[in-house]
């Protein structure tokens, strides 16, 4: 009940996605003049290069909660493993961990080598991203704002597979990854991944564009300067 009062009394609102910006304006009738799109971002100081790759190594990073639907990642990989051996690393913990592990153990997944690292701090995560040269990042969440986890992956040139929910389509598209339906067809997604992975030139374009997307739109050092400049003129 207080939401409209809070929005109306604010001098400036900083939605982190166009999706949220539109909700403020259209659903809450907030004055457009005080709504300023302010993308979040991440810092990364490593020197990007297209490293050689051969192993199919996929990474995911989220809490293990039901709305994140991490079991669907396994379903996609299980379908994909009919064509290729897979290494899957997941970062994050939660109450679904035992369920997911039991689900995986109930399937014939001998061609998937999965490691669940649990919660890791930011420095350790970045170190692992740099060291492992992951092929893809994947997110099958039911709901999202605009995922910082994808910004992190892009800053290492890791293309993303992600569900078209919330503001995800503001960062993931066909030039830097694969944007999939909220309720997607597992086989179709697996086929898309394999088709792109099998085309070296197409895949390398995605990696390069993933990095460029981060550099242009989700670089914390640049984005937060913009916010500070905006605050100075209030």
C-alpha cells in the first residue's frame, strides 16, 4: 500500500532494467522525468583473449532454490550428452541440493562430470572462471531481474544460455548467446547448443560479443560513474 507513496516522494528512481523502468511508469504512473535506467555492472581487469578450447565445459551460478530450476540444466545436459562428453560446474548452494543430486543419480549420466562447489566468494569465483575457460554459462531460472551472474560470465567472454524472463533479454541475445523460452523444449535447446558449438567461427563470435556486451553495457566502473554524475545534478 505504501509503494506509490514511496515512488511519488522520491527525487530519483534508478531501475536496474528496462523491464522494471516500464513497470514503474506504466503500472505505478511514476513521472518519467525522475526514472533513470541504471544498469548494474561488474569489474574485471583481466586481458581478454580467445583461448583455445576443446573440452565442453559448462558453468552455472545461482542459489539452489526451486525457482532457479537447476534440475532443468541437468535435463539439457543429459540430452546434450548423447552427442558429447560434458563437464558441469555449479557455484551456489541451497535447499534443493539434495533433491538435485538424487535426481542426477537416478539418471544414466555417465557422460556428465558434475561438480557442485557450493557458495564461493567473489575472488574465488573469478579465479575459477579465468582458470577453467568455460564454454557456456547457463541459467534456467523461472524469474529474474537482470542477472549479475550473466554480467560476470560475459566479462570473461563466456556466452550465455538463459530463459527469457525479467530483464534477461536486455543482456542475452542471439549475438552473444541463446535466449530460450521460459518453458523451453529440452531437446531443442540441446540441439541449438550443439549446433553452435560445432561451428567454430559462429561460437567464437558469440564469445567475442559476450565480452563486448559486458564492456559496453555492464562494466561497473563506467556504469557507476554515470550514476554519480546523475546524482550530482539533483
